[in-house]
């Protein structure tokens, strides 16, 4: 919700869905799922649909507060800070070793790592080392797909906070590409 700078990512494509399933983010982590559907599809008789955990007033209150924050500041901030991050990382594929592509919308951004920029051979091990190196410096990134790093900060992240994380990420990419980052010893012990 709101992560791409619009309420729903599908709005960027001009498609008008009949249904949207929502969970996770709607109540800021509390258990809640919601289905938004066109009225003509929602012709169920009362009692034809129920949920064991339905009607949780705490989760509903969290959802209402979450929606208010997204509406008040989250959408605009996701768009603005997302554009800032994309502008800042735009030249990384040309400038930084291992970076094959940077793509995304709003605060949903992927940085793809490759061994060869022409063949786009995935670099999953290097991506994992970059994640570890950043973690050692206090910034948490998550991988996704074969060798992509996802940037999905909170919708209230500031440009200054994003810049700190990007500075660390850039440093870690250079470190791993040059072979200066070594796998933490605790990882080797955990594997054995």
C-alpha cells in the first residue's frame, strides 16, 4: 500500500482491477487481510462468508491509523524519496562493478547484481556478501530473486536516511567487488 508512490502499484499501468487483495501492510504488521472488490461482485448474502479471526478491533484500528498516515504523508514521501534514490543510483550500472541494473517505482526498488554486464550472469554469492557487509555496518537489506537486492524502506524514510543507507551500500558493493569483504567467521561456524 502506497510503496510505489500510488495507493496500488497497478495504478502505474492504467489497469482497473475488479479485485485487490490486501494484507500485511494494511495494519502495519498486525494480522489483517482485506479484499476490495467492485460492488457487482460482492453480492453475497449475510453469513455466506466468515472468518475465525474476523472483526479484530485492534487490527482494524491499526489499519485505520496506517491508512491515515499513508494518505497524509506516505504516498508523497514514497514518490519523492523513491525518485531521489533512483536518481542517486541511476549511474550505478555504468559506474559500479557487479551492478547490472537498477529499477523500481517509489520505495520499491531492485538492484540486480551480475558477474558479467554483457551476459547478465546472476551474482547471487556476491549479492549475499553485499547484504552481509551492509549488515555489519548496521543497515539491513534483503535479497530477492536470483541476485537482486530490494530496497523497500518504510514509507516515512527521509532523503537523509536514504543517503546514509546508499553510502553504505555503495561502499559495500565496491568492497565485495574488490574482494576486500570476507565471509564473517560466524557464518562458517554456523554452516558446519
